C-alpha cells in the first residue's frame, strides 16, 4: 500500500479522504493548508498527493508547482481536487504539473480508481529512477575503475624499478661508507686539497645522514607500492563475477585510499580511527562493488564528522569500525561516527535514489541508494542505519558468507583461512 498526503482546508473532506484511503490499507497524512502540505511532503516523501485547488494563501496550483520543482518530489503523483470542469481550467492545472484531477463531490469508486492508477505510475517512475541510478553509478564506477587501473599500472612500473634497485643502492652506499672510513684510518695525513674538500662537504654528517635518506626513500617507495596494490585490489577491474574476499582486508584497502582524509590539514584536525576486527572467514562477493559500498559509507562518515558543529580540538572526530562473525553464514560490519547524526524524517529517506542532505552541487543522492542495492539486492545482505541527532550515526551491515542464488559455474572455491588485522599495542 502507498503513502498518501491529502491537503484540504475543509475538515469534512479531510475526514472523508482519510477514512476511504485508510480503509484500503494506505498510510494517510493530512494537511489543512498549502504551507503545511509542502512541509509534510518534504518530510514524508509520499507516493501520491491529493490536493484541493482552492485554498487560502497557497492554492493547489502553487503547491503543485513547488512539489514538482523539488527533485526529491518531482516523481510524486499529484491529483488536483476541484469542482472546476472547464477544459481551460484543466489545461492550467496540467501546465502547473498536475498528473490527474478528481472532481467534487468525491465519488468513492472514482477516487479509488485514480489512486490505484496514480500509485501504479508512481511505482513505475521510482523503479525507473532506481534503474537510472544504477546505470549512472555503474557507468561512473566503470570509468573510475578504468582510470584507477590505468593510473595504478603506470605508477607501478617506475615504482617497481625504484623499489627493486633501492636494496642495491643501500648495499653500494654502505660499501662506499665503509671504504671512506677505512681510508680515514689508513691515511692519517691527507693532502691539503682533500682536507679542504672534507671540511666543505662535512663528511661526518654526510656519512650519518646518507643511510637515513636511503631509508626514507625505502619507506616512501614501500608506501607507494602499498597504495598501488590497494588501488588494484579495490577496483578488481580485471575480474568479473563472484570472488572470495576478506572483509577486513577490503576495509583496510579502503581506509588506505581515504587515509589523507583522516589526517589533519589546514581546515580539519585529525580524525581518530578505532578498528576492532574480528576473525572472519573469506566470503563470496562482487569485490569491486562491495569496496565501493564501504568507500561510500566511510566517505559519508568523514563528511558528517567534518560538518559537525561539535567537531573541535576538545571534541575530536572519531570513526569506529568493527567486524565479527554472527553465524555459520553471516558476518557483521559496523561503521560508526560521532558526527551530528540524522533525524528520523531524513533517516527514512537516505536509501532513496537522488535524495541528499548535502548542499546543491555537493552530492548526487545516488551513493547510499547504490550502497543499498549492492548490499541488499546484489549480496543478499541487510543494512540498517542507527542514528540520533547530536549522537552520531552507525551503519550495521550483515553479509552472507555464501550467496545462495549464485550459479555453481560462477561460484569461487571458498577458502577456510581467516584474516584478522592486528591492532598496535
């Protein structure tokens, strides 16, 4: 059954509409004027709106224009309730965005028929939006995957050359240092030219600092190689179908990519990261998609922390990740932040396509919708948002270890080893 908003300043009409619609099992909300109707529409995101044309202050046409101008409500089926029968009036209503008309006095059978038709169309439009969001996100991820895979490959070649030669450089440098030190022992009285050069280059400092420089180069190349490997693991661009993956490892790869956002910078202080990884078996997964879901949730958590008015040196941001095995075929992932939290009215809409709480231009509203599709529809899991204003937000994700509907030809061999990231003391 659908969510229906009825807007009318006549209390008798309100009662009639509510009783008739609720008798059919619909959830009905009532607004007594245009302003209240717009407010409730933005909060409830109904499937269908029935609105009286003639009302004080904001009439039905103004409400309809406002609803259709809102991207989050534009697909809502809008029925104008009116006693007007002239074609010119109907044309004005259609030009304002109305989808259908219902004549006064209300005929019960006509009301129910138009509501059923409107709800069917509303459902079809939402299904199309959902497919559209999938296509947009899939195309975006395909392009990003190709870009990241290409960049990782191009970086990997020179880095591998540097990394493989650093050990030789370190060995040769140490040999030269040993030779210089041996020469200093054997030659007590170097020439004046050599003495002058030794003083100008500060040989003792150079002999101490050169191994440190090579060590820093080794550390830097290790870091670059680790990032490249994480990018390759994150995209899994060359793979298709189900893969056996380690959830803890996938989270680590995602965190490595987001590492720069957790560190302090000119505008934000460092975000504390708490990891409590349990002992998990390998699970069946579409690796690139599940990584994208983790990236979206973690990115949103960091955005929430940075946008919080509570975020300050005395109240640092904190991101908590916890994993555990629930049963023989279920694992649990918890991702929590101490940001501003989400209100109940917003929480009920966060998985809807094109819904976003971010400013215009800052978000597409596709992220969490795609997360829901990846977790629930593609991986047969569940995702739950637990949040209260000013108390942070937690996402609880349950995933099956083995996807039941997978074809045997697509199913990878399940590994029995476990992966658990050890935390520093």
